[in-house]
């Protein structure tokens, strides 16, 4: 029975001789005028011969996967709608620019409406949902933290409440309004805000600025895992204040944890679907939420408006340093909770435009202050209420409302918590994407479920955030304990943002005195926040510290490893690589490795070649090809860009290709490369590459394609510091876990070659070896001596002249023949056995 291997070998052999057999049949007249064989088809070889004669290919085209096609009809309806809206927007902008503005205000308004900062009602609503979610949920837990820090409501008298509200009012005014809205939002990178966008502006001024930027980004991402947990758990705990449910939650204390867990899991599961379609709905809900905050605050204040005495900063300063403050300096950690959304406000500026934030922030601040002051009024009125003192985990936000209002408050607060969490999750995606652009994080798979680049989805980040958030929930159990850990890492982010803003004002704007004043004022305030928040380290801040250190470690090792790799990277000019490639291309003594060898490279400069590619072509087995391709993919800010550029260096065998794709366009390199090859064949730049053999993509004009990816590996002899070597090894470990470009670019079906090349950077000098001569003995080993000894044992006369000449005498040949073929008689066998036994005894 024939084995499977034999069958495969026979099949391969038949395919190899098929073309020859077909030509022989045509010469013998066995093929008709139409190319079909006149004889009946009886074997597999006959079938293949017929197909070759009919189609010019070994297998019929309908039996093979078709080559990817480019078709204008493949453009989605979403893209057509986006183009239509863009054209209408351009038309409206042109009309506004043509209108004559007669007043300074009119000219300012026209300029504003024709820039990226234009104010529209729709974008103002979207801004409410995207920007203010985090800062809008702070009233849920800030007063609760204040009461707990004072030791209970019985210790929170009027002086304490006025002092806390004074500190809160001026913290929000100075940090959120002055620093972020008035100053930071005027410093943008092409409309984008956030610490990484700010670093991109100032990194050219001083090399050390990467340190605060990296620390701040890691701290922001670390603290973002607490926002969903604290916002949603605080809202769900409002169910405990409803009388019909008090007994249920008292009997099942873990019920709040279960409900919060379900909401968080569902929130992360729907991220892949995008949120653009419900973005305006989010904005309307947040508008209702802030209006509700203002109304409930006014209801709690009532007719006693003396609570607004707290606007006087003297109350805050006196309370901060008085013995009456039972929380001591830690009160600033509680006050800081009112400003936690300021950094997110700056980071999300690029999504809605600063004009819409300018227009909406006054209303947001008024609503927040009314609610905070309303809660303060309720605390003062109920300080001596014995029934209120008995309430566990007292939350003034829900308690100040009438019973009938609390039902709606719980529902609204849960929705607001979900929206705030959504804003932080989207912000985390954006920051990771920006870190990737800075080469601080590995390239991760990114999806864009909506039409705006700001609405992106990174699966790895999504699942890591979900696991971290659920871990926070299970470790700390309730919102009071989570609040005790919240804000520590974010104070670090605000300090680093201050440093980068000061650097831009100093070097970018050349305003030295302004930079000094700005640094002194805001660093003093935020260092005070940081010192007060350090009290949270043992109560939960250690968790975000560990997460922040892990994120910083990833970014630092990736950035350091990238620097080491780039120090080794070299590029070659055309005069250096073209002659050698031309010789290899024309050398028919070397078999073709493939018709097309395609390298993927990150270098977007077209008029040079990466040295790694050049050495890959010539190393070990030369990769001779009809054409070599070096392809780079560049992602643009426009969602639907599809462009490419080609440099062929005046040849028909070397092509540098740069593909520019919009962030919404699938990065299927194989599909676009087929289109590029066909267009180059049509204009005569690339010779046709006909082939009869089956391929993954059946294409009669294009030959076989082999994709090559080059990975660098550290060699033992590389001359780099130990810190750089550790960073490189960690980078390669992270790269392995993050995924492969094979999947990103849709190359799995092509069985690409992943080639490992050594990373030397520079080789350490190696000291030469010292030869140690052997001691001379009485019996020196020489060739003549060995041959003479053998001849003596065989009883052959020794002729040293013959031995030195290398010739073997005739009697030696005969003796050797006799020894090789002995006549084994019984006597000889017994003699041999005796001799063997004697030799063994001698040994």
C-alpha cells in the first residue's frame, strides 16, 4: 500500500513534468485546434494538461482563491455620507469667509466659526457628554469623603463646612478655570490637548522633558481604572437610601457590589460597537444631570444664602491650618476630588474644539457650585440630628433630597456614572494611541467603530482596563474605600502638566516672568494636593501606584529599546545598493527565491533603503527575485485616505512604496500591493510576471509573492550598557505579547518569513588569543612515524622516501588487500581469538 508521503512525492513529480508533457502532446498533434486534447481524459496528468492548454494555468482559475480586487463600489455608505458632509461643510465655510464683517466682534465670530474651534449647538451638546462626565460625578462622593474625614457629621459644624467649601471653590477656580480652561487650552498641538500632545510641542526645547511627560501619562492611565469603579459604585449605593430597598440591602450587603460589577462588565463589552451614534444622547443626559444638580442644590440651600460666605478665601485658609480641622492636611485630598476631571477636560479638547468648552464651562461650574453649597447647607442643618448620625456610609448627596426625588436621582446618577466612565475609557484609548505615536508603547490593534478618529477602540487596552477596574472593585468593596484611594496618581499628572506648560511658556512663548509666576503658583498648590493625597497611600493609593509604575516601566523600556535600535539602524543611498542588486537580479546561476520579495519597513523616506533589508537580500541564501519591494504604511488623520507613492530608482526590479491610509481604512497590504503592481505593469514600469503555477492569489500577470518581516535580536557580543540590554529584552518580550504585524496587515495566508537579524549596535573589542606551544616529548607524533609504525606491525619493509612522497608501495597495497579480505579458516579464527584475548589482557 502506498504511503501518503509517496503519494505526495508522485504528485509533485507529475506537476513538475506537466509543462514538458503538454508541450510534447502539442508537438505530436494530440491537441486540437482549440487547444483541447483529442484523446479521452483518463488520468490526473491528462486533466492537468488539458487545463494548462485551455487556461494557461495548472489549475482552473475557478478552483483557486481569486486575487483581491479593487473596486469603487466597495466604498461604504458611511464613507459616501462623510464625503457629502465634508463638501457641505466646506461650502458653508466658504460662504462665511465671503461675508463682510463690519464690527470687531463680527470679524472675531467669523474667524471662530471658520476654524476648528467653531461653536455649534450640536457640538456643545456633544461636549457635555464627552468632556464633563468625570468632573460631573464628583458631587456623588466628595461630601461623603469630607464627613468621614472629620470623624462623622457631628464634627462637621458651620466653620468646618464653610472652610471646606471655600477651599473647594478656589481650587476649582484656580486649577480648572484658570490653569486648564484659560491657559492650557490655548496651548494645543493642531487642536489636540493632553499631556502627550503638550510634550510633542516642547520636546525640542529640552531632552529631559520626556521624564515628566512619561510619568504624568502613566499616572493618568493608572488613575483612570478607579473612575468607573468610584463613579458607578457611588451611584448604585444610592439605592440604599430608598426606604423600600433598605431591608434588602441590609440583608444582602454584597448586592451593591454585584450590581456595580454587572454594569461595569456590560460597559466594557459594548466598547467595540462605538459610541458616536449615542454621543448626542449622552450630551442631553449630562445636560439634564447638571441641571438636576443645580436644582437640588438650590432646594437644599433654601432661603438661607449665607452659605455663600464660603466664597471668601479667608475661611478656607483659616480652616486648613486650624486645630478644628480633624482631617488636618488630608482635607486637601478631599477637596482635590472636585478637580479630578480637569485633566480629562484638557485631553478631550481635540474631540469637540476649545470653543465649545469655552461656551459650556460657565454653566457647568455654576451647576457644580450650587450642588456643593447645597450639600454643605444640609450638613450644617443636620449636624446635631441623632437619626442622621446613625446612618452608615452617610452620603449627603442623596440624603439632602426628598424621598420622592431620590428615585430619579439614583437612576440619573447611575447613567451619569456610566457616561463619566465612558469618557475616561475613550481618553485611555486616545492616550495609548498617542503613546504609540511617540514610540513609548508597542503597536496595538486599533479599530475605529465611528467616523471620528477620537472614537477609537483598542481591544487589549479595553480588557486590561476591565480587569483592573474589577480588581479595584473586589479589593475595596465600596465607594468610601475607593474614594480613599482616588486622586493620588492624578495629582502627579497635574504636577507634570504644570512643568510642561511652564516649559512651553518659557521657551515657546519667551515669557520668562510669566513662566516663573505660573510655576510658583500652580506648583505650590498642586504639591500641597500631592502631600495631602499621600495619606491615601496606605488606604488604597498603593494600588494605583503599582499600576502607574507598571505602565511607566512599559513606556520606559519601549522608548529606551527603540533608541538603542535606532542607534544601530543605517540607511543606504542608491549609489551604494543599486549596483549589487543589479548584479544579483541578472545572475541566472542563482535560482529565484520568489518573483516578488516584499519587505515591510517603518521608514517612510522613499529615496533610501534600510541596511537591514539590503543584508537580508544577500545573507545566507540570496533572495534573488524579479522585483524587490520595500513597503511602508502611514496612517493619516483623515478617515478615508487611500494614496500611495512609488520610487523605482530608474530600475524595473526595485520599488520603494509608501501607502497612506486613513485611520478608518483597513490596512490590508496584500490587496493594495496587487493594485500597485497592476498599475505599474500597465504603465510599463514593472515587466509582466506570468506564471502557470497555483498561488494563494491567482493572478495571471503577477508571479509569486514572498513577504519578509525583519525582527532584531540582541547578541551577546553587543557593546551596550546593561540597562540598554535589559530594556531591549523587555521590549522584545512586550512585542511578542502585543501581537504581530502579520495579523495587523492581513498577511497570515501568505506564510510570511519572519527573519531574525542580530542587533550589534557596536561590538566590544575582543583581545587576541595567545598561542600556547605543546611541550616536546621523547616520542613526537609525526605522519612518517605513524605510517612506519603501521608498516612494521604488518611486516612490510619501510621506505621513508616513499612514505614522504605519499605513494603506497605495491606490496603494501597487497598486504592491505589481504588484511581487508582475510580467508577465515577455523585455524585462523582460533588464532585471531587468541590474539584478541592476549591484546585484551595487555590492555
